[in-house]
C-alpha cells in the first residue's frame, strides 16, 4: 500500500485517475512541487485489463482506471492544491470519458491512501461541487494497487509533442492551466 507520507516527512504520494493519463502526466510534470509522475493503472486486485480486450470488447473486470501516481513536496504544494489541478485538468462531471476516449478505464477517480487523504479529498470534492453548481462523478476509492504503464506510455507528451493528440488535446490543456508547453 502506498503511504501518504514518506519516512522522511518531506514528500507525500497520491494516486489519481484523471481520465487520460497522458494529459495529467504532462500537467504534473510542469507543476512546481511535484517531484515525480508515473503513468499507470490503479484499481482493485488482479492484473490490469488487457489493452486489446478492453479496446475491442470493453472488458475491465477489476475496474482499473488510467491513473497517475504523484509524489509531491507538501511544503511547496499542498494535497488540496494537487487535487485542484486534478479537477481543473479534466471534466469531473462526465462519467467514463476523457475527451474523445470513452469507457470505464477513463473514469475520474481519487485513490486515497489513508483516512486523512480521504477526508481532505471529500472537502475538495465538496468545494468543486459548489463551484460548479452541480454534482461530480469522481469516485473516491481506497488505494488498492498501482501498476506502472509500459515505458512508451511514460512522459508521453514530452516525447511525442508533435503527435496530433498532443497538439489537439494536451497543449491546449497546458495553456488553459497556465503551464509551459515547451
């Protein structure tokens, strides 16, 4: 299980399912105070869904989501600020969708490591609901496991900036959030 606070007390880890992990990974890598960002799959026990089985048949029995596991320095960015970037980086009101991608693997999810992260997440979620003036679909689930995605999925934006998806989806998102695209 991921611990909320490291042994040295200088970093904290949180696992978030923002829809597409490529986009949020690009956001995280440009956010001051975030020390590391790893794209992967989070959810229940068992292996993550076979990509072909999921794409072709929608099979996702363990309800895994594309996720990003972040390690951040709370003295530079608070847990709440990380969640605010998470909510600003995707649409938390639409279930199972991230832009043009559809399916349960793209569901907005916060995986809390302990009771404190859960309580703090609930407060931020309530604030987001009030600001939007409507409900959000973001799930709040206990952390079960995180499986790192393949190496070609890591730091996708920086390695593939000129790909159509990066130019059409990720770059505008970075600009909207006031983050560098270079």
